[in-house]
């Protein structure tokens, strides 16, 4: 079945550092890809998405490009802030079922120090 | 416009009891999804309801069940609670099946003691 693999955390960076969180996927069809963020004590918020190959999703300085050839959707940000400290989840829409069921990676905890 | 709302925020139950969690989707959304986020296990898909029908369920025992009401709100019931059921339960909603973006609520933290 479909699956998502994320780089393990926790990731600790200094403020203004460059961020990359790797995400690769396995899917039999053509899924949409998502990054969700979970701040401490809260639910999930959609950060960005891409619905087809070569699409670039972007939001709040974060970017990710849907790479079909490498089955990847890596999250990047040029300069992180302390407020970016959270858990980041890569997800894909299940291609074996109709509807919006999501398959998530394990999550990567990001901690940004001043 | 209100987002996905879940209640209660926190719930403490004793092993063997039943828990009922509630979710109100965004207005106009007919699909509701339930996920379990247990410590160290990531997000696991539990159930999907659309137009009042259960469309899919994840790899959970039958004591996890639910329903969707005519107004598209949903309940998740967990019977015969076990300590391992302690987790954050997240509800998400989306427009009718076929559209892939889901919006999440803040979750219900269930603690089984």
C-alpha cells in the first residue's frame, strides 16, 4: 500500500538557519502531497500542498516541490524562526480509496533556538 | 467561518469504560475522518464517514466505532477502554469525496487510567 517516510527528528537549528526535512513516498497512483504542522498542544494545520508532479507548494516561507522521478516532497525554508518550532508531518492522499483519507509520515520535530 | 470543532478537549476514563468523542465539520463539508495520534506512533487513520455512511476504516478493533449524523457531525465511540487507547484523537473534514484537502480540529486528548 501507499506509504510516507520522513527523516527522523528531532532537528535542532539556530534561528535564521536553512531547513530541509526530507520526505519520500510510495504510491501506486498519483497522489496529492501535503505538509501539515502541529504546534505544541494543538491539532494539525495544513502548511502547503501540491497536487501534481512538478508543482511547488509554498506558504509562510516554506516550500516543497512534488518530484515524481524521485518520489519526494522535501520541505525547505531559507531562514527559520523560533516560532517555527513544531512537529511537521508529510502526508499523501490515499490513491487506493476515493476521498480524502491521508497517509502520514511519522512526523519530524523541529526545535529552533534563539 | 468556524473550523472543525471537537469536544471535549480532554477526557479521562477508567479502563473498561466507554468514551464518546464528538466532531462538527466545517459548514459544507460532508466527509469526516478520525485519526488516532498515540505517543510515538504517529497519526493512524481510524474511520471515514461521508453522507452518513462509513466508507472506510483503518486497522483498529471493532470496539472503535462511530457514526455520522444528518447534519454531518460525527461521534467516535471507544468501548471497553484499554490503557493503550490513551491518545490524541483528531477529526478532520473535507468537501465531498474526491477532493483531497482535509482540515483538522484541535483534537480530544483521551486518557485512560
